[in-house]
C-alpha cells in the first residue's frame, strides 16, 4: 500500500472482538483494557466490538503522517502503537481463518481506532439498528513507541466495560 491507501473490510467479530496482528506471539492472551476499546501487546491488538458475532464494516487507511482527528463522526477513538517489523498488519477473526493483510510502513506504527454505534450493535438481529456499528482504523509511522491514549469518548460500551 502507498500513502493514504484505503482498504474497506467486513471484519468478522467473534466473542465481541477481532485482532490486528503484526506478530504471531502472545505473551499474555488477555491483558486488561484500560479504555474499553482496545487491549493487547506490542505485536497484537484486540478491538472490542459491540457485535458479539457478525460482520463489522471497517475502513483501514494508511497515511504518511497522523491524520487530523475527526471525532465528531465517531463515538470513541483510541490511539495505540503496534510494532510492525515486517510492515504488515493482519486483520483477523478470533476463531476462524478469515484474515486480510494490510501493508504499512515497517517499524512502529500508530493506530487510531475510531468506532460508532457499538452500543446499538448488541441488540438481536430482529432489532438491528438503522445505523450499524462501524470502525475506522488509521495507521501512520512513528519514530518510537508511544503510550495508548483515548482521543475521543469513551462511548457507553467502554463505560460499561471499564466500570
């Protein structure tokens, strides 16, 4: 992928999550989530969804530098750094072999995961919301590891998870 490339995905959430992985190892399979949206380690991130099992539309954008924050379109956004030595992030379901690899700059990559409508996604399919859950993943290279930070929100799903 080149700068400002966009990949539109239908990610399969399983057990209320999907993964962004740059390395196969997991030292701790479930570290706590301080923000109610992301958890993980240096080589993987679990994105916590409102959808327990089902498809979540996600747009993955790679930028040459940090994009402007567009928080008025999103209920919550969290930034986290991922170590990507091979310049690849695999977007994967938890229990199936469904995955998609996205090219990113090699090295430390900052991810901003923005979400909306996670709370309404937990209803039964017969009560499906008019505006389904949606995710935006922005990625850009950073020179060094940076701590996670909430840049918008939290949404009601995060408030429930961290209370």
